[in-house]
C-alpha cells in the first residue's frame, strides 16, 4: 500500500520526496542536466526524470545520494512497438534507471484494444525485472473519463506501480477531477502521479490533498522554497 500524505502535517522532507524533478525538455544541454541533478540532490527529491540518453550521466551524478534516476519509455506519444518499449526499458535499467515512466498506446486504447494495451504495459513491467518501478502515462487530454478508468485498470492488471496524468507535451495536464478519478480507479497499492501544470506550492498541495504521492515538476526549487517560507511563517506565528 502506498501511504497517502496529510497536507496538514506535511513536512518539507515529505514534500520533497513527492517530487520527480523533470529534465525532459528537448533543448536541454548536458550542463542543464548537470544543474538539474545538483538541484535534485540539494533538495533530496524523490527522483530526477531524464531523457534516456542522459541516464548514465544522471546515475554518475547521483550515485551517492537518495535521489533515484528515472527515465521515459515510448515518449512522448506512446506509439513505439511493444518490442521497442521493452528494449528501451531493459536498456534504461541496465544503465542504472530505477524508475520508468512509459506512455500507453493512446490510439489502441481509444480503439478498444484493451488486451493490446495491457500486454504493452506488461512487457515494460516484465523488462524492468523488479529493478525499476513503472509509471504508466495515460495522456488524459486525449481520453474520455471511461477511457481513463479503463487505462487505470489495465495498468494495474499489468503490474504497474503508478498511473500518471500526462507527458507534458499535450495541451493540458494534471486536472483535479482526473486525479480523483484515477485515485478511485486503482487499488491502494498503485500510486497516482500528477504531471504537467503543477508549478506552484498551492498546486502541489492541492494534488496531494486528493491522494497524489508523486508530482512531476520543473519548478521544484520554487515549490520547496515557498514551502520553507510557509513553514517558517506558521512556526513563527505559533510562537
């Protein structure tokens, strides 16, 4: 079971460990990735999520830290073949990734090919060989509520560890109503990750309040520094 956090008693350390610091923009340089990994280490976040080509670099930079290295599979549109997704997953794990964010085959889901979608996810889970957790990106912008529910259930049946809202490349991302629906559509041992649009402390706290335990964020420093200030104001006020 993945424990749900209480916003009222949330600590800085707990908030930091909800964050997957995202380093997926196509224009990022090696120096950008190095700076992002240093930031992730400084704030001791849950993970960095880097492009597959940057996994070895991130692993070296974070080797003696508690920050996991994650990467993406079938990104950003999900339409690679299952064999390609499996290869990507195996290579990422071999390079040291401990978290994999894979994109479902959106068109197959919308076409009603549920068995294919389930098997596509399961292939990545199997390729991870229990060495990495698998988060399944639904890309909710393109799905009806019924399709979101089906996708969540297929991901759980396939053995995935998380369901996730978005890649960050669709027009919309994490919506509260979608997060509530996703949380209700999987069991307590499957987590929910909010991505695309959680750019402020208040937005982070709002998604945590509905059961989110991972957040994909580019504004990590802003969110955590604002939380520090809020805690200081609260503690100072209570004195």
